[in-house]
C-alpha cells in the first residue's frame, strides 16, 4: 500500500524527473565522449531517448523548463565571467557587422522561401524572423569545451549574438504588430528598442564601471564569506530583468558575468560557480531532446518544408555572418558564421508567438522547431573542426 | 508594448520568483546575522515578508517547492558527508531509545489532547501522528552552523530522526487504514515497513560497504573529472527512491551523503558540494515563511487549539527524547530533546493526508501547520544556547 502523501506527490515526482534527466544526460555525455563526439549532442539525444518520443519516462513541465533555462543562464554567466568589456569593445565593429549581416540575409532568405512555399506575407514575416534569430547557448558551450572562449572568434560571436537578440526583438515586435493590428505601433516599438538597448548599455558600461570602482562590494554582505551568492543573485536578477524588457534571459546572465568578472582579482569565483555550471546545463541540453516530437516529421510535406527552411537557415546565416567577419581572416570568419547557425530555443519561441497570433499553423510550427533543432545539432561538430583541427 | 512571448512567460516569471526569494532570504539572513540572531529565522521571516501573507510578491508553486525540497535534500546530503556509518552505529542504541521514546510520548500526548478537545478517535490518531513526526532539516542546519555536526548529540539526533521517520510511516499507514477502510490492512502495512527498513539497511550497510571496497568508482565516468556529478546523481536518485518507498526524501539524501563520504580520501568533494549547499537551502527556509497563512490565526478558537497542540508537542518531544538520551549526560540529552522538536514539513504533510481523508478540518489543519512552524522556529535559538554557551 503506497502511502497517499498527496501534498508531496507532485514534488517528489518532479524530483524523480530531475534525477532521470540528469542521469540520462550524463550517460549520453559518457557515450559520446567515449565515441569522440561532442558531449552535448549525446545529452540532447539522451533527452530524446527518455522523452515522450521514445521511452516516455519524462515529459517537459514548468519545473524542467526552469532547470533548462537556468542551464543556459549559467552557461552564459560562465562565459561572461571569461569576458572583459574592453575585449568586447575591441571586436565591436566586427560584431556589429556580423550581427546585422547575419540577421539581414536569413531574414531576406526566410521571407523569400516562405513566399515561394505559398505562405502569405504576415506568415512569411514570422518565418523570416525565426530564421534570423541566433541562440548563443549551444555555441558558447562548444567554445568553452574547446578552451576557445578567450579568442576573437568567441568574442565576435558573443557580441553579434547580443546585437541579433535586439534585432530579433524589433522584428518580432513588427511582425506581432502587423499580425495583431494589421499595422505597426511605431512609438511602442521604439520604446521596446529603447528599453532593450538601454538595458544592455546601462549594465555593460555602468555595471562594469561601478564594479571596477568598488571591486569588493560583492564581499560586503555578512551572509556569505565569498562573493558567490551575491554574484548568483545578480545573475538571476539581470536574467529576469532582461526577460522583462523583452530580451533573452541569457543576455542578462552574460552581462552579470562580465560585471562579476571585474571582481576576480579580489576573489577567484570560478571554483564556486563551476558546480552550478556542471549541475544545470545538462537539463538545458536534455530538454532540447525531450521537446523533440518525431511524429510531426512523418508527413512528407512537413519534411519538404523543413528541408527548405533548414537549408536556407544555414546557408544565409553562414554567408551573412562570414561576410560581416571577413576582417578576422577566412577560417575565423567561417567559424563565426558556423557559430551563429544554431537557432535553438529562440527560433522556437518566435514560431510559438506566430502560433499564438494564428499565423503559423501546426505543420509550419513543427517545421520551424525541426529547423531550430537541426541547426543546433549541425553546428557543434563543424565548429569543433574549424577551431580545433586536431579534433578527429 | 511588452512583447507577448507566450512560450516563455511562465518560465521567466518563475525565474523572477527564484531571484526574489533568494535575494529576500539573503537580506533576512544579513539582518539576523547583524542582530546576532539565527540566520535561518531571518530567512523564514523574509519568506513571510515577500509571501502572500505580507507583500504578496511571490506565491508557493510547484517549482518553488522543488527548490525548497532540493534545499533540504542538500542540507541532509551535506550532513551525510560529515557522518560515518561506524560513528552512527556507535550511537545506535541511544538513537533507538530517543527515536522510540520521542515518538511514543508525543503520540500519547497528542492523542490525549485531541480527545480532550472533543475530537473523535480517528481525527485524534492523525493529530497524534502529526505531533510524533520529526523534521531534521532545520536542526541539521543549526548543528552545521555551530560546527557541531561531528558530535554525539548530532549523531544521536540524526539516527533518531531516521527511526522517527520509519515510525511515522507506520503511524500514518495505520491512521490512513482506519480512516479510509475503518480497519487496518496488516499485510500491506508490513510490506510498507519492510520496504522502508530494507531501503535504509540496504543503502546504509550495503552502499557504504560497496563504496569502501571501490572508493574510486565515482571518478570512473569520463563525463566528469571529479566525483561531483556522480555524487549529485546518487543523492537525487536515493532521495527520489526514499520518497517512492514512503520515507522522507531527505533520508535518502542523508544515506547518499554517508555513502559518498567513503570516497573523501580519494577526492575532497565538499568544496564542490558547498555551492549547491549555499544555493538551494535558502529556498527551503524562505518557503516555510511563504507558506505561512496569518489569516488562519485571527480566530480565537484556532489560537487556543494551536497553543494546546504546540505546548504538548514541545513538552512531550523534549521529555521523551531527553529520557531516551540520558546516557549522554543531562545537558547533551536536553540538546537532543530540543533538537528533535521541529516538526517542519513532516507534521504538515501528515495533516495534509488527514485533510485528504476528510478527518482533519480547516481549523485543525491551520492549527497543525501553525504548530509545525512554531516548533520549527522555537528550536534553533534554544539549541544554539545549549550547544554553544558563548553565543548568547
């Protein structure tokens, strides 16, 4: 007779889910490491294996999604810790060109292919926006695993990803305006953009400067002997605030990391962040696999749309970002192009907004989700090969 | 115009909640440290402040409850890391006496006071079971903050808490049997008890012995350079399994900590567990405050029941556990008695089961919740005074 502990059944069921997902992700990691393949692909496939598509041990729920989001938040926080503002500013012009060209080409390509597939102009706008997005979490994890975070390629990708997120915000605002009201509220969009740009500028410039002037401030509270918890609170707060102004939460986490990095001479904080960076990210990678619905792709029509979108998404992003990054040299520019390819959750979010607005149907949504996942899975092995010729 | 990112609104709202709760808990911690008071009371009151009872910034939800549960799971995992099986066996007889006497007296007292308050015998059974429970999370945190984990008092409390949890399982099974079917299914209850005892014996004895024989096993996987993630996976798995066999999840976490402790000579793991032990427990303490519903206590009748239950709960637990622990000497035995006082979430869970069975009404439930919280808040200052005469 199992005791009916009603008050805790849900909570203990969720802890079972967390244990299953973490253990599965690490088994996938282990298998792929032994095969000499990228560990994060192993974690994604492990999520697919335990998810509804195959074994059905776990389903996505709000708690798992929060753990996944904290996974990518702590990836970008870690990346921010390895990044200095002046180094970002040094690649600023190149990152700007990569960001703009890496959005313009996929947008044009996405709009064109959508019209060619017979979609109307509002639907094409959402498809184009979904193809323009960049999800920097996967690429950051690959760069970190190759020890390549402190390279110009990495900084250019990170800077361009921040710019892409602001541009995606604009595109989505315009698309939603057109879908919902048949017109664009220029004042409201300008306000959104102002908030987003102001957020980035205020914390990147002001936050870093404030920390340079008072590098001991995170150690001031008595509740903690190290700056660890104050730094984590700053990370969560800026992630939440970034989401509130319409940006990706990871942009806030990245800025928090850059701010905290200014205190590193006082207290090496990486040793304490490392366990969180080990604990949470597997939930992010596994969730990508858990959310994969294989049934959606048995329809030949969907597969055709998926193939077209994916081909355009990869080609336009690589070419656009490569063109923007040519100043770095051919191989590095190509690495930047490949590094910008993953759409990850950002493309899926934009498609979800389109579905909410009633302009993206089920087949298109499945195709965009598939495109986001394929671009996410395809980029890491290529990036490893470009940055680390010794790897296989 | 806020961008309606439907797919992520819930997740980013939950991350806002986490940031608010963690920041508030640490502000409460800071204030209480500066006042020279127990930090965890500051964290509980901070939860009360941001919760529905006062400011209403956050409400309990499944994700917050999972973070709270992981908080107490990592407290007990940490405590287990500081505990050796042979040290537990050395206090085994005393812990057994404390566990049995510390359940028998509160049970008898709770049953008596419930009948005196005019409740029927089935309701009295649930009240008695709720008064018998022990929640070891709060006491563990106090013992840790005083550096007293490696004392005989601490080990006796931990051993007795394991025994209490098994006894509570029996009492709840009997109470549910009587409430639901009007009779007790002896076979089913024997099976429950067998599972619970078997779980504890198998992992305490077998798990520790297996780890002694192969202390390097947690470092075998290639996915991780340290035993950190394998240890965390073991912790979550045993916590989930303990909950599945009807025990508290923290019992599994404690056993996992004891097992992992056997590998410490190979690799000092505490440095890597410490950040999780800093990150999660504030959610546990703050959640206690968030769940506090002050409105329930404006009714004079409820306050009377609450006062009676709390007085009986404290007196019977202190006297019972003290009597069981007399072999340790007067002051140490009293510390054990006080350390067993907090009912925490265990008392609330039992009351919740009674409510589900329809034998605990709203007023009684509020009184039991209040009793659980009062016993939880009252114990830490007393325990500090007993164990550390220097700290006021």
